[in-house]
C-alpha cells in the first residue's frame, strides 16, 4: 500500500435489533466525510463482525455501555483513502468525466476540447 494512503477503522457495539444496513451506510458516510476533510477519497470499504472476546475496550468506556459487552454484536469497519487526484488515473487529465483518450474530451459527456483543455467546468 502506498504511504500516502490512510486507513480508518472503527469498532462499534451494536445493540440487538439495530438496523445494520443503516449502520453500514452511516459509517461509510462518516469515513467519506472525514477523508474529504483531509483531502482524501475513500477507495475501499469493508465491514465485518468480530467476536466480543477480541474487542479491546477500556474498562471506563465499557461501564458507560448500557449492556454487558457480550450482549452486543461488534462490527469492525475499515476504509482506505488516498489523495483524490490518485483516484482518477483512467481519465484524460482534463476532467473527471467518462474515460477517454488524452485530448479526446467529448462524446457522451458533451464536453469538447477548447485551446487544449476540456470545456467542462470541473477543476482537476
């Protein structure tokens, strides 16, 4: 992995009956927001459950939880982010639209090359 990549991780205790699909979506959104604030973009995201016995939690934090630790379903979320410009290597370098050859902006995205630059308003 490149040294300019950053990995975000979070272990979350989930009470019985919680909508885990919504939890996954909200956690990814949180990672994306955090990464964007640091000039990064999430390129990989995963979620999985982990056994309560493997969760490392400070005793003071555990006391704040309303249920015993083994009554939670523990979820590990991981996201990898890289600088935003690294996520677009397949593009022409002029714009972030549909892939095309260098200098060949246009076609389905409706943009054309004007004075050697794509006419799209998106700054790269």
